[in-house]
């Protein structure tokens, strides 16, 4: 149902006096529109989900520290490319200037139903796939979406090679200049969304915190892997392992709404997705269909709506919409990737 999202977005954002991004009704409703019948999605069998196989070469995602200098440069160059390409979602969000901004907008306007609920892991898996797809299709990137092995750097984030100003994403911000980053490939990029739901032009801010990065320790990951039900594993992953990456980088990344304004967001959430996949592999037959939680962060006036495999994930046309059931298997025909 693209029409409801797009037309409603145009109506909302035509109000030029507003400086806040207003959350748009999601095509699936999520408590904002009618409740769909979810019996089919809730009872999909493993055979149904794994029935498709990749009809293209599988994409392999590697840890940043395993990439060669040439591979790191290719990824950074592709990200810079997204920042230079014109936006496609100006009818969804009037502030966007680039394709990179579009991806931030997709996250910003949907934040009320993609955090602290059953859509958190599925949406961000889909979002990482959308980002990877745009890198490859719009910027001729040939690799997979890398991830940041945060457990490896826990307690010493500031020393990670990912913050190298020459081969990485640049370092922490300048405390004497609003925590704006002053080196690396993204130091001159101007954000047009954030912080939060505000839409302001500002620099990319970071404030690295090694103490906070202890939340990313392997022991906290291991604790999540012990859970046998998605209803417990998802909140665990969204807690310390997830918060560790955001809060330790600080600045834009520390804002749950506008954090995709920092390119590190995609490295971080690809890592979180890897952790979910590792958990799924612990009992693949069961966990390819294991979904729980609600579809919104707060209870809508119409009442809670349970998350379902039949719920639709959207990027407002940047890439095709997908059902949660279609993205549960990363090796299936819709996503077709794996982790090294």
C-alpha cells in the first residue's frame, strides 16, 4: 500500500512551518491503521520460508578488520557516492538532499515502530539490505556490506582501525567545536536531519567513550545467545550489544532516531544483524519463524498489534517492500547473503 504512505507524507510535510519529522503511517498499519489478518504469517512453515534459493551469486559480508586496504577504500568511496547522488524521497521527507539522506529519512520517520518492539531486528536487517543494495546498484560497489566486530574492540573503541582518518571513518569529534569530526572522509558532510526528529543542518558529531563500549563485551553477547525464544533474545540483543555501539560512538550515533546520519550506523547494525543470524542458527528450523513482540513502541489508541511474519517492511520505494517472513532467512532468495 505505497499510496497511503506517500500521499500522507506529502500532506504532512507540505506544512513548511514544521521543523520536526512527523512519523508516517506504516503501510502495515502497526496500530495506526486497520489490523490485518496475521494467521497466515504466524503459521508459515520453515519449508515455505526456505523454498527459495539464490538466483544470483551470494553476497558475503566481512568484518571491517578483515578487509584489505583496497576493499576498505572501495566501501568508503561507495558511501561517499551515496552522499553525492540526488535524493529520491523528497515527497516523503522535504529535507533530504542525497540518497544517503534518504536512508536516514527512512529510519527517522519510522522510528516509533522499529525500536523496542518485535520489528526492531527485522526492520534493521531489511534496512541494512537496502543500504547494501543502493551501494551496489547506484554506486557500483561490488562487495558485501561490512560489519564492525564490536566485541573485539570492546573497552577500547577509540583504538579501533575503523576510526582511522585515512583508511576508516575518521575519529572522535572536536570538543572545542560542538564535537564535529575533524578528520576522515565524512568530515565535510552536512547533515540535514536530526538530532532526533528535528530537521537541522549540522556537522557529523561523535564523542567516543571507551567505558560505554564495555556494553559490547562478548560476555553480553553470549548471554543473549543463551535465550531459546525470540521474545527474550531480541530484547537482550537490543539492550547491551546494541546500545554499546550507539552510546560508545556518541554524537549522532547516540540518538536512536537520527543515528543513520553517521555512516558507522550501517557497520554497527550489520553487526547486530550478524548476531541475530548467529542466534537463529542455534535452532534454525524453529527460529526462522520465531517472531514476537508488538509493532509499535507505545500502545496506539486502537490497541496493541502483535508482530507477525506477514508484516510489511518498507523503504518507501528505495528498494522493494518485503514481508518479515521473507527476510528471516538471510540465505533465501530475497536477501541472498551470508557472513564471514
